[in-house]
C-alpha cells in the first residue's frame, strides 16, 4: 500500500480538511502551521525539513536523490519528474516520493518498476483528484482474476457456526468477499446489499460462511473466517475482480443451518463452500448480479477465483497439498 501525503504550502484550511477527511497519511505544512492542522484532527503532520526535496534537472540530481536515500532520508522529487530517472533512483534505494497533481500522475508513479514509489505528495493542484488518488493507492489491491464455474451439487449440511463479517464500509451491488474450503478455489460471496420484503439490506455485511473457511485477504494472504476480528482489514472484490479494502467493525458467529455448494470450472477444477441456508445469502452470477443461495440450482453458473494451493499461516508457500 502506498502512502499518500498532502502538501498544503501555503496553508489552505479547505484543502487540509479535505485531506484529513480523505484519510491521507500525513499533511506537509510550514512549521508555523503545524498546530493549525493538529487542531483539526489527530494526524501526522510534517514539514519539508523532514525530507530532502530534489528537482530533477540533470544526472547529478539523480545522484543527490540516491545519496540522500542511502543516508536514510526520505526524498521528494518535485513535479516535472520523468519515468527513467525515477526508475534509476528507485533501483538504488527506498524512501522515494514524488509530487503529483493528478490521478494519472499518481497512478503512474505507483506502478514504476512494478513496485512504485514509496509515497506520493499531492500538491494543491491535485485537490480535485485527491479522493480518487487515495482510493486507488490506499484501498485498491489491484485486480484478481475471476472465472466462471458451474454449480454441480447442493447439499444440506446440518448446523454449523457461520460468520457474518460486518465492515465499517457500505458495499455496493457486485461486491463481496472470496471465501472457500480451499485457498485454491474461492467463491465470490456477495454482500447483503439487496433488500427483500422481509429483511432490509445490510450493505455493510458479508454473511461469509462457516468458521473453518478461508477468506482471501489483502497482501496475497488468507485467513480463517473464525480468526477475523474488529479492526482487521479484509479484501473486498467485485464481479470484475477489482479490489478494495474494508475494516471489520464486528464479527458475528452464530449457529445456523448450512448448505454445502460444490462448483467446477471449465478447466475441471473443483471447489466447495459452506454457506448459511437463508435467502439473504448470495453468490454472484457471471453477469455480476447477486443470486440467492435458496434459488441456486445445479447447472447455474457463478463467479469464483482459482489459485495455486499451498498456504502456511495464510502466507503463500510451495507444497503438495489437497484440500476438499
């Protein structure tokens, strides 16, 4: 996750307030304005004295930036930077940031040499794109590949402890979490964004499945649903595979009647998931629309994600493993 700083020099209360509300990592101001920011919110406030600021005009400027980074200082490259010099600097150290004033500049900086710069500094000219920059650099985890699978079996599975993941975010139609019996085959379990005549929508919630199930998490990790707790970040995925982060506000574990779903992809890979037997629990059709588990039937097509098997404490490892 990239860090997003805002540079409010000269001080602009409107810009600073927007930055604080957007969730940036720090505000950079003149020393005389530090207390003005701290009066608005508990936030990290920095000054330009905390950084080495370099304007790239020549090869010698690259060398200055590298030497400062290697000396342990964070370096800000002023606007006007170009990709090749930034690549040269990134390849020789860490602690590099660049000034940006548009979403496109921020997105470009985040992808240089695949790893991207360590932070971006949004200048006042970037106020219109600030929220979009924060969403892309701090919330998005990229795009995961989704594929079609066909439901091959639906079985009543008795009672089990199922986990409701109540996030602090309002999720949208098409969004949910990737859940499965195996980390190598997860189903897109839809958030409770849809209402019906009996139950109001609860768009902050993913009724995710049984306690033993894997959930795909940020940072290419997995966890058991039972291990989720308030304050932990979870990965939210939509039908196109776009990802974002949400924070768990509460986890509800209750005994409920369960169904066991089995699905198979066109390549023959098969996976299973236990979900509560209730109308409000939904998977996602290939067209991105949610479909209740009580109306699903064998032969229906849904969205899943397949992956290589092998996890140790949620971290990817290479091993010979079979999970059914």
